[in-house]
C-alpha cells in the first residue's frame, strides 16, 4: 500500500493505482474527457492534469501512479488555469452549438466548461473542420464536435476489433474519420453503436428518424403500430430519473399511447415466436446432421449478422434463417394482424423501439419486405429517440397511469424477456428445445449456466441422452476469437449465440448514455427478475403464440412461417473486411 495526500487529505491506495483512481477513493473527482479505464489511457485531453509537489510540470492523473509520500493538488490555481486553457483549446475546434446538440445536458465537454466557469467566449479563434457525412447512414458523425479523444477508435479497435475509425490529417487538421479513406456505408461497420455510447460529446449519434414517426402519427390514413424490445424496458426510465419499478413496461405502454400510437405491442411476443422457429430449426438440423454444418448460429442480432457476412462470409450459411424478433413482428403485423383487423397492410406504419442502431440498417435491407412488398418495419427508433419524443410531447412518464400492451400480440413469456441479456436467447431456445424432445418442461432455470458477462462462455447440456455443446459470446472482439477458434478446429459446438454488444442488448448502442457508468448488470438483473416473476416462462406456453400458430402459421417451419418469419441471408451483400481477417 502507498500513503499520500490529495488536496491535503491522507489517502492510502494500492501500489500501481493511478492518481485519478486514488483521488476517487478519497471522494475527489478529477475531470477528464478521453480516459476509459483499460481501453483509452492515452492522456490526450490533458483535462485531468494535477500538481504534484516537487514536480515542475503538471501531470495527467489518468496515467501517473501514486508514490509513497506524494502530495497532490487537484485544483490549485496553476491546475485550474492549465485546465481552463486546455478546455478552451478544445472548444476552439468544437462547434459549440449546444442548443441543437443531441447531447446537450449530457455532454462531458459542456459540463467541464461550465464547471470551469468559461462564460465570456473563447480567446482562441474557431477553426472547425469541414464536415462531410452521408446523412442517410444509420450512424452519424459530426466532425465539428469531435475533440479527438480517441475513445471511438480504441473502443472499436480493442473491444469490438473492427478498426472502423482512424486518425487522418496532421497538426491542427488532425481529425478522426472512417479508416482507409472509406465512406461509412461502404465500410464493414456493424453499426453496433458502442462508439456512440462511449463518445463524451455529440460527435457521434444515431440518425434521427423521429420526424418520420411524427408525420405518420399525424397522418389519419395511417394505422400506427409500435413495438418495444425487451432491453428497452429495463433502461428507458433512466433518462427521467425513474427507478426500474417506476419505469414499468405498462407505464412505457401508456406513454407510447399518449404519443398517439394506435396499437402498442411487445416485441417479446415475437421473441417467443423466434424461439419456436429457431428451436425447431436447430432440432431439424440435429435430426439430419448430414445436411448441415455445425454449429448453428443465432440470427437475432443484426450487428452480429453484419459482422459474419463482412468478416467470415463463407460461414453465412450457418446462421439460423429466422428473422430477428422485431422484423418477424413487422411481417406478422402486416399479414396476420392486418387480416384480423381488416386493414390494408400498405396503410400500416410499424415502428420498432430498439436498444441498438444496427436495426436501422436491418429494416432497410431488401430481404426484409416479405409481408406486402413494403418494408416489414418502417422505422426503427433507438431508446434515446423515443425518450426525445416523450420530452417533445411534454410527457412526464412517472405520472402516467399504467396500461397493458395490446392483445393478442402483447402477451410475452419470461423467456422472451431475457432476449435482452447475453445468453438469454440460448437459454430460451434450450427451454423449448428440451420440451420439443422430451414432451416435458425442464426446470425454468435449468440452463442458467449460460448466464453471466464473460465475453465467451461454453456449456454442455444433456437432453434425453444426447449431449449438446453450446457457446455464448458478446462483443465483436470476443466473437472474432470464437469464430477464429472454430475455423482452426480448436473448438466444436452444436449451437452458438452471438450478440454484437458486450453484455448483449442491455448494453446496446441505442440505450441512454451515462458517462463513467455501465448499467448493464442492473439492466440485466431487471430482465431476469421479469422472467422470474412471469407466470409463463416458456415460449411454447405463450397462449398468444399458440393462438397465432393454430390460426395462421399452423406450426413452426411451415410454408407460411418460412415465407414470413425466415429470411435469406444471402439476399444482400456486406462490404468485406479482408484486412481484419488477415489481422485475425
């Protein structure tokens, strides 16, 4: 242990602890912009500088460790002046249009500038880069707001192993842009959005599609239908300071009705349908192994699907052909539901509220229009976009009276709830696969070994004397390691679940952003609690799902189910990433 003083407060810290971490132990926050523990420790922004007695120059607190007897001042006049100058220099290359910025009120640069009392303009002249970006891309970058902190670069390199971002230019014209001189839509970006939730400013965000939804809500000729993904319900209330109990799914349904949606449904219903189709597909492959290559991969995560098609296209045929739940739901709304209600499917406008922005790209793919020729899902909104709509409508969600989702497509099992957590799709599928093989239900938590936030997990389960080896991975860096091991023959599996975001959808790139905090475990715990408390914990016992198969789809993998609930993954191409395969 090391003894030192920070702002004259005695502190004892483990040897090797950074000054920033030691200060936090003493309850002394040191402002910073570029630092991400273990990922981006490059001391680039110089906002975290401190004064150390006996040292001539100021030191960045993020990459200097504590020493015995050290005396640190985190807010001396010298530190304040240097910090203020550093922030003003950053602001000279930042547009500063906070009123029209999506991160206003939740921007680290804005907060630090206010804390430093920078009120009377900037002594340094503005020198903004020219911003050129494809405004139709699901992921939007505004270079005039980039502070070159390098977080996006290192998240993409070290965690997701995609290497989409890189530095271009030199000197004062240094900027961050898509690597190798590519356009974002011609790159192999998966649109996972991890760069967005780790950006300290508004330089990165999702394409805003709220105007399209407002227009549809105001159009009397449109029947507007909205569906909500499982991970959304565990996170949406964070932006309003609501507890998990206050931000219930019923209160979320009430808020969406107040916006003007005609029908409010639960994507968990389609998650249960996904399990019916995917479990049936997996059992069919196990029954006829001679016709298939193992493992079978889940296909619920469009970021993962984009990754596989761009990085390892030769393995595309091993993806489950089931659509992702929200796309499956869209096709169901524009066929079964349209017939049930006597509505022309061309007059139905389907909106998906999702925890990610990869689904914005997915709903635009040409193989996602099987219901009536129109896109099965018209617009995907991230959770952040939905919350902005609530604010625009002056809603106070915490004051709304709870209302249920609409029937019959609003009924969901606990198995559908846990789709929002890494391992959840696997666990839900195994529950139903076990029933399909044995005719009896397992204990609902019999497959809990696939839970947890390890980046790559594997388990072996026995179903009626047959051993099944399964694996679960989350985060594309972990995914690349797993796929590489598969290709080298180092591991063998029957069934593999992949989620592009570390921790699964509960850490999705479209969820509320909290600087310095990762709420994935809390969000996941909320979903597991919903599963535990649900009287229906198996997808095949969902009465709404049973009804739709009895009355419309007949059975899993039927001709109609294959047409509407499955897709051809070869129906669209991804830009290949040979440089990444070579690196792997």
